[in-house]
C-alpha cells in the first residue's frame, strides 16, 4: 500500500506541478478536438439552443454524444489521434525534457506507433476477458443484477490493471526506447498489487465528477467543463504510465 500511495502522490505532483506546461503542450491538440466536438454537437441543435425547443427532456446532458454515427466515428478517430499526440508529448516532456514550442512536435511515426500499441493491448485484453463477459451475459439473463454489477466493476478494474501492466511499452515507444509486452509485465510484477491504488482511486474520483457533470444542462459551458475534466483525467492516467516507466524501467525515485 505504501508504494501505491507514493505512486499516487507522485502522479498528482507531476501533473499539478507542471500544469502550465501541460496546458501549453496540449493547447493546440485540445483546441482541434474541441472544434471537432463542436462540429459533432452542432448536429443536435437543442444542445446549443438550450430550452428553445420548449422540451427540457429533449436537451442532451453535458456528457451525452449526439446520435449521428458518421460524426461520432470521425470524432472518435480525431480524439484517438489527439490523445496519442498529447500522450507522446507528455511522456517526452517528463522523461527526456523535450519541451514543445507553440505546439508539441507532430511526429506521425511516434503517434501512429503509439495508437497501434494501444490498440494491440486493448484487443488482447478483450480476447482475455471474453469468457467473463459471456458469463456476465448469462447472469443478466438469470436476473442476477447485483452480482452482475459487482462482477462488472471488478472486470473493469481488471481490464485497467492488465492494461497498465503492459502499457509501459507506450512511454517507451514515445522516447524511442521500445519495450516488449513481456518486459513491461515483468517490470511491474513486484508492484502489481500496489498499482491498483491509483487505478481505483482515480477511477472513483472521476466517475463521481462525471456523474455530477451529467446533471448540468447542455450548452457550451457544460461542454467546456466536460472536456476540461476529460483532459485532466487523461493527464493523470498518462502520468501513471510515465511514472511507472521512470521508476520501474529507468530506476527513478518516487517523490
């Protein structure tokens, strides 16, 4: 537990101690994402006109995505690219002190390689968890809702835990020192249980925050708040990987 708490403190200090630099390196990518999100939401006029329709129930909440498959697909692709762009820049800033200028370096090879590795880990985890998902489906059919909720929650944390165990390959790729999945898994073996402390802690905090945001009426302010929370959550999750890589691979001390 001690390592988990120190790891969590280090993650928080890394982000909030460098929040200005974090904002600077992500300003251009996030602006790009915000423009695409705005474009996607324009298709749902009530989001921006508020109560103009006269039907409060027709208004989407802060966290809702308009039902436009084509726009949502484009939004997802842009979000994935922007997230990976920010991730590479953040890993490089912390680990090799690569300070961006007006915008982070746009290096397609690093960004696309980062996306591919993220996708690969995700697909492997999905394949591993398919039997558990099938079990949950059977329990739902049997009407065991409380059991399904508990198992579903555990499944979510299990997936995140496996991802983090393998995901040191991501900062490694960003700083041009590739790792194998097996090397990442071995490097986190001794602290595998402690990793759950920041995983669960951050998940609980941001789940509560996001639930509060969904209670807000739709509009530009709600959208900005939603993107701001998503940005902060992204930075903290990236810092978990960055910190683990620095500590377990490079031998850096935790604060």
